[in-house]
C-alpha cells in the first residue's frame, strides 16, 4: 500500500473571525484523532476563513487515499459543529490535492 500526501482546503462560512478562531482547536484535535491519518496538520487563514488540512494517508490507489482523507476532514468538521444534514451551509470545499511522495519521503512517513 502506498502513502499519499493530501491537502484539502475548506472555507468556513461563519459570522465572525472570533467564531472562526474558536473552532480551530476543535478541528485540529479531531483531525489528529482520526484513524489512518498520519502527520496531520491544520492551517488557518483568518481573514478569508480558509482552513487547510494536510495529512499523509495510506491507500492502494489515489482515489482510495483521497476518500480516506475526505472522511477525516468531514469527521473534523462534524466535531466543530458541521454535523447537521446541511453542513455545506457552514463549510465549503475549495480544493483537494493528492501527491505521491518520493521514495525517500515515503520511508519517513512509514517510520
């Protein structure tokens, strides 16, 4: 199974920057707790309310790794209050990137 590096950007549709900052810790903790996710990191751009989730995920193919990564992002978003049936009103997916790490990077990820 290969390891893939994923980056997922999400826009938080919140009323204020204070609301945005208050969910950051919840999101970061929830992402770190997700099974199958390694080297999880979360970055935030407060003025634009964009959250960038980064992680390494194992998968047989890119599509499988992306699916696992998106499940982890959704799990974190649910933990931060995006768990209603209409979660898209609160968060909007912007982009997803999947990269196959070099052999040297893959060894570090698996270590």
